[in-house]
C-alpha cells in the first residue's frame, strides 16, 4: 500500500510501516501545499491513503470529490512515541485492504 505522512507527523513514523511504500510530504517536495491540492496530488500519484494529525481536515474537504482514505491520528501530542501507539490500529485497518474514501479516525 502506498501511504503519505503529512508534514505534521514525525518522519520517523515511516519506519513503523516497513511492509508498505511510505513517503513523507518532504520526500515528495510537497511542503506547504494546501490540503485540497495535496489530496489531488495523492490521487494523481496513486496513493492509497494519507496519515495526518490535522483533526480539521475531515471537516474542511469534500471526500466525494477526493476519493482517498485519510487516517486522522488522535493523540495528546504528535511525537513518535505517542503516535507509534496507534500503529497497530492503523495496520489493522490497512489489513482489511479495502479502505473507504474519507476520514478514518484512529485514537487510543
């Protein structure tokens, strides 16, 4: 599965998904791109999902227009130590291998 880590996530989180093709926004040189444009780029480059710490994204975007899955990670802070606790939940969703478009809330 091809995943993108939003710029608000620690880059180290990418190491928690060795069985997937994972990129950061920085890897793709997409820093500073607004959410709507970012979602378009994800679709153009055949990404399966975006992982983000942006809780507002789910309310700001029309997911009928952007048919991509977005994992919204909910944790007290966005450190690798905290977010890595959510990795098993993310992997469980991915394992189903049929991600629905739109937000998928992941929290402990």
